[in-house]
């Protein structure tokens, strides 16, 4: 038996420690970062603060490890009862928490700013025309990936266009000399 805290080890630790999970709350995307000296960060209490909000143990551990390695990490907590309660709990562990706003994407405003019709917008950025229409008329909301893509279009449409339409050279292709 190993003393390593692998995901399976964390799962066993969670059961033996009986983490009391919050009873209710809303999903929230959270950014966790070092609050100061890495030596002051308490890894296990940080992980359990996330597990307490219904983050699966392996995902909470991975987010904590990523934060330790890269100074920050993102995680979705399924039941956040109070951001202030989580922030206070994480601050005691040497970790700073920030809530990532789930801002509404206004597809029509983005499209109109670019002076494109619905069809042109869909073709230009590789989107399904029916999806664009449904988003604009409020029949559907863009999923997480689509929101990220639309946010990128909003922030830098030229870069998105360049990335989308830039054709990479085929493998083994060399340009002829002039």
C-alpha cells in the first residue's frame, strides 16, 4: 500500500473523513490562485473545500495540483452555496478564489457590430445558420464551447477569422525556391 494521494487514495480519504457537502447552491466557474507563498498553501483542505461544493474528488485534486504547478487553475463547482464562504475557506488555505462571470452573449450585437447578416455571420465563422437564428431569437442559448467561441469573435474577429481560414501546409510540403 502506498501513502501517495492518487485519485483513488483521495476517494478513500474522502469516505473516511466524511466530507460534509453543502446541501444546495448553483453551479459556478471558479479561478483559484496562489494567495502568496506556495509553501503556505494547504493542498488537502483546498481540495476538500472544492469537494464540499460537489466537485468530484479527482477533479478537485487535479485543479489543486494544476494551481500549485501553474499558479492558477479553473474549476466548475456544481453547488456553490455562497461565494464568500468558499473564498473565506480557501483564503485560510493560502488560496485566492475569483468567480468567473457567466456573462450573457448577445449574438445579434456581435453580428451587427461586424455588419454581417445572419447567413454571412454563420458562413464567415463556420457556424450553423439555424443555431445563429435560435440564439438571436432566444429559443436556445449557446453552450459553453459556443460561448467561448463567440466571446473570441467579439474580442478579436480578425484573429478568429485568420485562425479559422488559415490553411496549414500539408505534411512533407516544402515551398519551391524562387
